[in-house]
C-alpha cells in the first residue's frame, strides 16, 4: 500500500481543504474516515462523489470495498479477479 502526504484543514462546517500530496480534493469528497492508533501508520479512507466524465483512461488504484459492497457486486454479476484479496466474510 502506498503512503501519501495528507493535510486536513477546516475553517468551519462549510469551509475545508483536504490535500493529498498537495492537491486539494475536498470538492470531490462526500466523507472520509481517519484511523489512527499507537505505533500504527494512519489510514485515511476517502468517499468520493460520482462525477460525470466523458472518459477516463486506465488508472491503477487500490480498491477498498466497504461493508457489504463485495456481496452486492457479486449479486449484480461481478466476478472478483483471481488475485483478489477480498474477504466476503
């Protein structure tokens, strides 16, 4: 898993910035979850809003499925890749 520089700034409930490697992605977020623990690398899970785009080229990304998403996608006909580390339990 790759690590990135993250900064979160808030100036009130409707004024905030979320910088990932210097790029402000706040306008594309609907939520985030920050997990931090003693002697652990912090983990930031970003919830992005759907954006209508004309096209998006190939993107290599780590996909983290939320609770129940794996089962829902399989029910819709998705077949997980053979090297998938999905844990449906």
